[in-house]
């Protein structure tokens, strides 16, 4: 197994960095600070990070084919126009669960939006996994989850990967791109019961179909073959590693978000870079981000 080391790329210190993706049109890394209630746009060429304050915790951000972004988190999903700051509320599939919030999410190759939830008071089996169709309708596809987290698709789009963090596993499903249905669940990766290994958090996939998984409290990103074999490890000098995204113009830079939230003063002394952005150059590029294929008109409420 190959072991590599990530490098610090930017000094902004997030409380809970998450939800990173590379926007090919803007050539920027979009990422979130969930607890810091902010959306960031990082330009690696100019080493500049622009911040947009948010009024709530947002767990994921995805681009749409109309030039907007969807922000999903506390109090549901809203559409956001980054250039003007305009926001329009779309819907909240868990309005009956005020202690839940929406968490990680991504768009499928054909342009549907998949996202999950978690309990902010850490109740078990109260979360779900959802699909938003092109017309804006939302369907609950998995229930009884605890912390719906990393999502990804195989390069051919026929397999969906999903993480429910406390299970310490990566599940795979057969994926039907025509109807957006998932079937035939199986476990392809099991994290060891080792506190130093941490728990699986965010995830992305490269062009060879390998899975890259961030380790919360594990200080690393691991790379797995679709068959579940550990292939590579990228060590990160902080323990709270949260999300991963391939970026730069060749998609061969693996950007890594981290967190400082929940750390003691002693831990912060030993990990002064917790919450900052890290990166690693790789030989195999990642898959480009998928855009939501929106065919409905947002209505101001």
C-alpha cells in the first residue's frame, strides 16, 4: 500500500469544513464551513478565498444547470444565486424533525440531486437519504440512517456509493440512471474498529473507479478499489478530516477539508492547522462534478 502526505494549501480556519466541489466554469473550489455558517470559494491560482455568510448550518452545496447553487442544511433546501446573493426557499423534507438537518449531497450523472440527513442531537436511526428529481419533487429512498454522509458514483454511473458514518462501512447500490432507482445493496468497505482509523465521512471517486474516503478523527484519506481493497493512504496532519474533492484544471489535485469544531485547547495546541484546507497532487484525475438538471421555476415565498 502506498502512503502519501497532504500539504497545507490555504490558511482560512474553518470550524467544520465540508461539502467541497470543483466548479469547472469558475475554476474555483466551493466549500462550506457548516458551524461557521459560511460558503467559501477558493481560487488556488491566486490563493484567494471569498466568503459568503449564511444564516444557518448548510451541509452541502451543488451546482445547477441554470448557473445557481442548491444549499441544503437546516430548514431544508434553497436556491442561491452566487453573483447577486438572491436566495429562494425550495422545500424541507424533514420539517417535522426540527432536531435534524440535511447533510452531505451530490448530483448523479444524469442530473438528479441526492442528499441525506442527520440528527443534530445524535439520535440514532432518525436520518434518511433522498432523491430530488428534475421537476423538484423529492422522494425518500433510505430510512433508519444515523448520519447520511459521503456519496459517489462509478465512472459508468451504474453504481451509487453511500456512507452512513456510524456503520463504518461504504455501501454500494445498483443505480438506474433512467429512473433514479437504487437496488441490490451490498457492503464493499468495512472500516476497522480502531479509534486511530476514525470513521468514514466525505467521499469522491476517480476516473478509474477508485473511492477516496475522508476519515473523521482518523487523520487521513484512504483510497479503495471498487472491490473493497485498500490501495492508497494520504496522511493529513490533523485528525478531523471531513470531505474530499478533485480539482484544478486537470482534476488531479485532491482537495481536503478539515475541522476544528469540538477540539479542546490542548488538541488545538497539537493541531494548529485543524480546520484548514489541504491538498495532494495525484496521477489519476477525479470525475468532474455533476450539475443538477433543473426544469422547474423557483418561486419566491
